[in-house]
């Protein structure tokens, strides 16, 4: 199955926090023992050739590059052994984060919604056919800002692999065609400002570019 219209079809973006040990450490957090989840609305999607906008109250906007999993088949309580059968393709996504709001939310034990779920907080690539990614457990994730390499990670360093994430999430909420799972970011997150150009890549498969308004 191919779902190039996943942006219009999908009902939710399920995000996984701290799924790379080095990223958890650089944020001063413990490495999780089970997946840490949060949601973005589909209104957060931002296709290429559109500007990333600062949300209200944001004074420190950060980039996080992530591999996205596009669900092709509806499922709940999915066993890990068959989880990849529910994947129809991949995308490259950015989890744009209002870091000052995120830090305040963590300090006060509040939801991450204001920091993570604003309009344009999920710049997204075009759909990538499943067969185009030969080994999803060994894919480089790259991100540069104004030509300066910031993030260069590999999905082999994920704490929780894709079948584990699909199974875990589907036991909590039904996954439906077009839904996207953002699987976490490697180390190297950092700030961007107005006029900055972000270029992100999924190994040799694709590249995408966004400018901060």
C-alpha cells in the first residue's frame, strides 16, 4: 500500500521522546525504561516550501530530526512479531520545539502541548515507499542549519525499535491508515532563528529544506 496523501488521511501524529540515549543525556534526563509518548495534531504538519513559524511565547526554537513511520493498516494490540506488516512507508519529520516552554513545562510537571504541538511544529517530507528503505534499523538521520551540520545519527541507536513502538502504542490507541509515528531524535538538537535554513536528510533516500520565518 502507498499513502502519499497521509497528511490529509491521517488522524494523529504519535511522537516518541528520548528514544536515543545520547539525546536523553544531553537534555539532562534519565534514559527511559518504556516509551515516552506525546501527540501532535495533524494541523502541525508543514509541507516543504512553507515557513516554520515561532509560536506565541517562544523565545528559543529548537530543531529535532526524526524518522517517521506511516501506518497503512488499522490495528490495535498489535504483536511485535507482525508490527512491520502495518507499516506502508516512511517520512522524514522535524519535531520543532519551543525549548523555553518545554523546559518550563518539565519543571512544573505540565503537559508539553504548548511547546510541541503548535502550527508548523512538524515540517514533513514527501512519502517514502517502504521498499526504498532497505534496513530501517540502520538509517542515517542528518540535519544542518545554514550549512553547519548539527545532527548526524543512526536509527541503529534507537532504544525502542519500530516493532516495539508500534506494539506499545497500539495497545493504548488504535493506529489507523495515514497515522504517523515520529520515532525520536538523535543527539545534536539546537536553536534556530528567523532566516535560518534547515536541511534534513534520510540517508541517501531524500532531502528536504525549510526556512524559519
